[in-house]
C-alpha cells in the first residue's frame, strides 16, 4: 500500500459524506440516537448497580432501642447476633454517638441543632447480614426482643433497586439491539445509495486500474465517519444531560432520603470510559454498516 | 495462471517475448446465445499500430473488452505480454489495466469531475504522489491541446474535446498499449484528422496503438496494419492495408 492510499481514501470519504448531505444527516441522526440511548442505559444501569452496592454496604437492619434500654442488654443482643453467624457486622450506636452523627449531618442548619441533646436519640444496633434472604427472619426475631422500640429494614429499598436494575438492563438491551440494527441498516442504505450514485465512477476507476481496496476503502471510511460524528454528538449530549437528569433518576427510584449515593456518572473516569466506548462503538457500527453495503452492492 | 511459453507448445520463447498481445482460438458467446467472436487468432507486436475494422456488431468492441477482462472469453486464450488474461485472478486485473490505456467509445468521463480531475484519476488509482500528478496532468493536457480547459467539466466541452480528454486519461500513466474504440465516431473532419495525427504520434513514441473504427478515411490515411472483422471472425489481416469492403 503506498503512502497516498489512506489520505486519498479519506478525502474521497469526506467528499461522499458532503455530496450526500440529506442521507448523511439521516444516518447521523439515527446513529446519534442509538449511541445516546445506549450511553443513557449504560449510565442508568451503572448508577443503579452503584446504588445497590451502596445500600448493601450500609446497615441493612437498624434496631432502635427504647431510650431507657440498658446498654448491657443491647450488648448481649449484639454478642448473640455476632455469634449466630448470619451477620457480617453489628455496630452499636450509643445515644451520644447518634447525637454526633446528627450534628455532623446538620452542621449547616443551626435551627435543627437548637435544644438537641443525646437523650432524644435512641441507642441502636446497625446490622449487615450475610445474605439478603436471611434478613426478613432476622428482622422478625429482633422485633420481639426486650427493649426494642423499632426495627428499620432496608430490604425493600434494596429489592426495588434490584428490580430497577434488572428492568433497566432488559429494556436497555432490547432497545439498544433494535437501535443498533436500525443504525446498521441505515448506514447500509446510505452507503448503498452512495455506491449507487457512483456506479459510473466506480466502473471507470476499475477500468483504469483501481484495486478493489482503493474503491472500497473510502466507503468504509464514510461509515466510520458517520459513526465518529454520531458518537461525538451523542457524547456531547450525554455529558450535557447527565447533571440535569441524575437527580430525577434518583427521585424516580426513591432514594433521595438515603443521603449521598456515590453515583458513577459524577466520576470523570467513568464518563471518559462512556465517551471512549461510544466512539469505539460508533466507528465499529459505521464500518459494519459500510462493510454490509460493500458486500451487497460492490461485488467484483 | 499460465504463461505463453507453457501453453500449446507452438510458440517459442523468443517469439513470446516479442509479442505484446495474442489471441488464440478465442470465442465469445453471450448468455443470450449471441456469438460475438469466433475462432479469433491475432498476434500484435510491441510498437505496432493496428486498425480493427468492420461494421457495427463485427466484434471490435468485444475484442477490446476481452483484452482488458471487462468480459471473459468463452473459449481460447488471450495473452498480454507474458500473462494469460482469461484466467487472471481478480486481484491481478488492476495491474493488467494499468498497462493498457483505453479510450472508450462513450468516453466514460466523469461528469462531476473537471478535465484535470478526470485525467488525474488514472494516476490517483495507482497511488501517484500529488506533486507528480500536478506535473504530469498538465503535460498530457498540453499534448492533446486542452491545457486551457483544465477546470472545465465534460458537459462544457465539444465531442472532440471530450475525446481528447479520454485520450489524455488513457495516456497519462504511460501504458504499454493504447486502445481507442471508435475515437472519431462523434467528431468533425478537422478533429478527426487531429485525433488521428495524435494517435500516430503516440505510436511513434513507442506505444502500441490499437484503433477500432469503421471510419474509412482514418484507416486509409495512415497506411497501417488493418485487421478486418466480420460477424465475429477475422476475415483479413493486411500489414499495410486499406479499408476493404
């Protein structure tokens, strides 16, 4: 392959893109939609995963005791739970520690801190179980223990998240598959139309001694360019939409009251991976569409 | 792929090296049953100027198409220098076509490309550097007297000018053989003379020239070899012939 081959092919590809402007816009629009939807679902799935892990890492059962419950009784329940083997961690939060946590969470809201003292916070045990499936039984047993005021159980929230994650993955997979197929088809049609409008030129090229790759490569580049442009547009849209959409996403899942959930979409490394993935997927999809068109319409 | 010296055994090596083109018992039958060429034997040596003459439908264009493998012979063998063309693998065809410049009957100029770009195409496809293209294209356009129309599009040119662009495109990459299919078909007598003289000059520089035509005046004006075709068969082959009816 000589040194002029690639730049000449790229120039020709650029010409094909410009001279089929209407088809270019249609292809780029559909591909942009595909990549944006894909990125959105990947982001949402990653967000849901991250939230599930966050919730699982938090206390799954919190047992609040009556304010007058003797610490030694609470510690006995704690020891008992630890010996039982169905928990990973059991943490005792005294009334003083509960006050400290409260003060830490509300230090910027002085009105909430007025006349607050340790006496109004109940002592508690924060429990992380080994398996989510063991938690309902464990929660039930704790409710009947002496001195227990209330058992707060996060399983439902975790389950909701798991359901959301599965739904997002399934729905996303179906939608992405359909859009990917449409993208490949529209690229195939666009490149096919380009080939069709250039039949005469291709014939002359062949007759004056062009190799098959000299003729094919610009069309592959054309597809790759569509993919690259679409993935870039989608990335810009995605980066712009993320900070706006993320709070709605959490509100939809009902986790606004759970404090700060570490969300991967606020991680620059994750965002860079999404953008890089889109660009790669874009070029791949564009080339796949072109290759299909070449195979179908450019036989020699 | 076979070469000339190992097929048939009738051609010795020295003869093989002196031959540019050879057709051996070539038939071309189209799928609808039309027999376009039948039992064609033809030998053309380097530097020759050959007229292929005959009425429309005699098989002149088919013979050219077989040589550049735009069509495939139904039977027989065709050699270009040392290569057997009929069985040439697809990836070797570009190399064959780079050695044979063809001026097509319908010119095959690209309407969206300028004169310069049409001629440059022959060099672009073989990967010549841009600087080289910028040097060679004007030179060949000067030769065909079209230097003043480099930026024109084909539909802004007369028939004769389009014909000369086609000649420039066929010639710019210095092929070993130049084939012109009815080069004077659509041009006035003055332009016919001009194109004929141009082809003669190209031949004098050493390029083998094959002209398919049924223009009596063109054939008779040059006194070159004349191969006459009728209904797909070679009926006459005169080394310094005239167009005979």
